């Protein structure tokens, strides 16, 4: 199975008419993402497994097992297809039933041979430790085949760096794929397999991968045959009602599906019947359908799918799309948010909740994973001063970049900084914007020394000696990211090239990559870059 690669994200541009520009589509997506007030839900379809793992399409998979059942018959696929087509016409079923019913026919014959013929699929039988546990040999064989035949594609190697940008920036993944690609790539998300797991969840927490058609880790769970789909459809409205909550509260992005995909159309049909015309208008603003442009022509159109309007974006290369997820700030990882959400639910719904202890700890504290999470519910004025006392330099930098901290400038300076001088003794601080909001009052000498008045204020004596000996004169960010993928190296080169780089490009790169702060063993240069961004904005 594909492993989580040791890779680093790059920032990409395209060149139009010799000028350095982001594509029109990327600008649209990035602006759209910046408008989102919650993290998006991503539907991840079969096209993505094909794109990154060379996974077989449905027909290709069924043909493999048609040949296993009838290896001497070169027309085995046509045999099953003709039988299924004739039966579907007779029963007046939907044309969408063709592949599921072919799977039913193949499964019946496969399972009969598996149990009756000791030589049939002998290799698979040898791999089974306890024969009594085998209830559906066909599904076991399908999951083994999918596990054994996956192969990383050039597209994965090319786009994996950018794909990791989705980590912690997606509320939940929903997929009809069986493979374990998502949980391998996004290991911080909890995996829920099949409808039962989703329906049994007391709340729809964030930070999950919903494998609604089952997964290869549980062969019996996969939805493959006509009987499986009938059972799935009987429960689909219950699942759709839960998904409706996500649709109402979160932006929704479909990727790896075709516009005619019956699975998506059924879900959208169920949801369309539950929403008002006013809500449909709201949905239009936050629903995006990404379609692979087989003809190589990338474009954007407005389209109605199953009665719901949305933007359809046709792409060949997905790196630009993934990079746009960098516009979504991943302040807290989804695993921590999922646990907080569960605790609040327990506090509200449980007669004797176990959520009792109250501690004060930053949510990015490395010890948080092994400590007791706690919730404090009180008047916000009572905890305001404690909140400012807990701020660190990365919190201030993030607010400067994204304006998402809602900090009061006076409290930030007086409580967050002046009462914590020892915390910031060795740092320059991005306070120019806050100082300007207060009307540029006179500052004490310690604080005045923390605010830069020119670029040279950022560089220490050793920094200046280094620049004199070996000056860096990069003129655009792409020159640096094309040279190295090491994030610390990129930050260092940006820092020492601030004089020659366009500050707008630098700011865009830093904001897009802020979620990678944990990768940096040394954060001084990135916080100094934010100081310069703050200075250039507000001088």
C-alpha cells in the first residue's frame, strides 16, 4: 500500500505573457476558500484512486473476476454482461443496476467454486489463517486484489506535496472508495467504515474519513453487488439526513467523481428534497465540483446537478487546487478538535459526564496529546486576561497574517507582551499594525526596540556579516522553491532575500504555508519575515 511520503509542499505559479501570475481558476478558488468560515467537506471519488494508485475502474475489476470464474472462455465478460442486461430489462430495473448485478452473478459463481473446488483460488485459500472466518470469498478476493495491485502513479509523485496541504484543512472526507489511500495520507483522521459507523455516531464530529461503501480492511463491508446496493439504498435517506448537517454548515467540494455519477446524484437528490429554495441559493456559494478535463481544456462553468446549483471546475493538474487549501488556516489539528467536540457533546448530553477537570494549556502544546483535555465554561471577561497571558509569538504572527485572533491591541500589548517580557526578550515583534490602531502612542524603550523601523533592524550582526559575504538576490519566490523543497531552507532564503523579493509574493507564500510551522526546527526567521510583512503593510 502507498506509504505517507516524506515530502514537502512547494508553492507554484504559472507564467502568462512573461509575467508571474496565478491562474484565473486558482485565484477564483483561493478567493472562494478565503470566504469560507468553516473547513470544507471533501467528497473523494474513484477517479482519485485511478489517478494516484492506478486502481481499476469498476468494469476493469469485474472483468478480472469474470476471467477467474471462466478462464477458458475469452467471452466470459460478454457472457455475464448479456445475462445481466437481459435480466435488468426483464425486471425493469434502472440501467445503473448493470454493474452491481454483474457483480452479483460473478459473486454467486465465484463463491460456489471457492467452497466446492479445492484447487480454485488455492493461493488465496493458503493466505487464510482460519477458514471458519471466511463468509464471503468473493469480497475477500476483491479486497486482496485491490491491495496487491495498487501502484503509485507519476501524478501522485507530482502532486503529493500539494495534496498534503489538505491535512487539517478539511473538516471531513467522504468517499465511496474501498482503498486505504485517504487514511494513509491523512493519518490524523478517524476512519468510519460503512453506513453503520456513520449512523451509529451520536454526533457528526469533524476529523473523520467516512468510507460509506466500506473498505478493504473489512471485506464484508464493501458495497459491490446488487444486493449490497439495495441494502445501502434502504438506509441512504438516514445517511443523507446526517450529511445534510455537513452541507448546511460546511462548504462541500467534490473531486474524483463524474457529473453523472449515480452515487453523488442519489445523495444530492435526497438532500435537494429537504432544503428550501433560500438554502439552495446559499448552497450555490459553497459547493464546488472538480472534474478532470480529459480534453486538456481547463475551465469553470455554473451547472445544476440533481436540482442543486454549483460551480464546476475542469482541471488537468490538481496542484494549484490543493495549494489553494493553504488559504484555510489550520489553527488546531482536527484530531484535537474532534476530541473537544466529543467532550462538549458528553458534557451536554450525559447525565454523569466525565468532563470535570479544568486546565489552562495552549492547544498547540506538544504534550497535549498525552494530557487530559479540559473545557472551561465561564464569563469571557473572567478569562480574557489569562487568554492574553497565554499568547506566544506564533499566535501574534498568525493574527497579523490572517486577522483571525480578534485581539484587542491594548490588551495584547499590555497583558500579552509587557507582562511577559521574558517570553519575548530575544524576539522582534510584529506590532506595527497594533501600534497604528492605538494611534502610535509613545512606547517604553524595551517595546520600542521590538518594533522594526527598517529592514536592517531584522538582521543580527552575524546575519549582516553573512549577507555581506554571500548576498542572496532572488527576485521571485518560485526561484527558491524550484531549488529546494526543504521548508527550513526556503524560509531562510526568503529571509535573506527580503530586500530583492516582492513582499506580496513573500506574504502569499508564508500565508499559504503557515500550517507547516510545526516542520520548522528554528522559527526565528519566519517570525521575522512576518515582522517585515507587518512593517510594509503599516509603515
